């Protein structure tokens, strides 16, 4: 009984790592500006396949997962105190299969449902004033400096009686600063930010009389991209990121082994299909994973964009 209680506490602390596999996706050209009143609808399909590393934090071995995540996103650019700004909202849905050995016993779990909705507001601080379409055609990018705030709302599927959920039952905030510099056909992007989490006051509680409280420390996040324009709207990028932090605690008990110190590398290609449509393909994999998901990821996105105010 003492061993089981210890294992349960460890599993409570480590279970949250599965919900963060999509939080560190690579996003080249995230601070490149568009004309005021630019709009876009994006449909993305992402497939994740790989291992879950517990680094001794739980007696779980040979753990693997495959997750399918379609995402619907809306984008709109606007004028914000004379600067270029934009708002993006995303609603993902997930279908995942997890399996592994718990103390030598094979176990498998399947989950499907909504993930937490994501909203991002970004504003240019230097190099990109708000411009109409006729102005941005003549504009040449040099150095752009921007800032953004990403908010993850607790709208996803969540059941406190289940250890693995697609929703996190808490808010998450990511303030970030980004730089983008163009030299001819080449564009270099670099971002730095931090994930901040609120408390989950109804964490895994299979017995309704027991209420568990889960907290997680901040995660510092750094990202870089080197991309090349073949011609307008046709470009390719080399991508990489690194993040560190995020130790988790349950009922005030912190597990030091849950420190995330991970990085990913990948490539992205964007191809125009028509005046209003484009396709973006990307692939990434874990370059170094200390704790959490070590996944291969393949994504395909279709985007339809247009100019104009909503009627």
C-alpha cells in the first residue's frame, strides 16, 4: 500500500506533461507583419508520434503515444495605436492513444475531445507601422521588433477522475518578445518568452472526497528560424527551439525530476496555391528531451486569406 501511494503521487505530478506536447510547436515568421484588415482562415492537421520520457519520476517504461490534432484558426490584423497588430484564435481537437508498462504491466489508454483554445495578440514595436495594402506593397522589411501575449483557456476536455486529459483545467499565459531581420531573400527570426500557469484546483481525484491541487513552475522558451524566399509567398525555413523549467507539484509536494529541459528542430515549407490560398508543410522532432514527450511531428496546413473589413 505504501508503494502504491508513492507511485500514485508520482503519477499525479508527472501526468501533466502529456498535455503540453503541442505547446512548443515551431512557428517561423510569427512577427512578420501584414496589411491592416488582413484576414485568414487556417485548417491544420498535425500528427505526433513518439515516446514519453519520465526520467525516473514514475515506474513507467516503454511509454509511447500517437496523437492526431486538427486545428481551426482565425487571423485578423489591425491598427493598434498606429502600429501593426494582429489577433489569432485557435480551436484544436485531439485523438490520442497512449501505452506503456506500469510496474511491468502493459496498459493502454485512448482519449478524444477538444483541447484548450488558444488566443494570441501580437503588436509591432519597431519597424512595422500599420499600413494599408497600397502602402505595404512598397514597403521593404528590415528589422522588426514585436511583442505578443498567448493565452490558453481551460476549454478542453477534462475529467478529474482521469489522469490523462486533453484539457489542463487551468489558464496559461505566454508573454514573448520577437525579432525578425531580412537580408534580401533571407529572413532570421528569434523569440524569447515564458509560460506562466495558474493553479489546477481540481487535479486528478478518483475519489470525489479527495481534492488534489496541482501547480507548475514557469517555463522559459527560446526559438529561432532561418528562412529563404524562393519567390513571393514561396519560402522554406530551418527551425529550432529550446525550453527549460516547469517543475510540477501536487498538494505542495514538488518532484525535482519533472524539470523540462528539451529542444526541437524541424523544417517548414510554404507554397502558394492561388491568390488567396496557400499550403504550409512542416516536420519536427525532438533534438534533446530530458522529461516529457519526445515526438516526431508532421503538420499540413491550408490557409485562405483575404483583405477587407468584416461586412
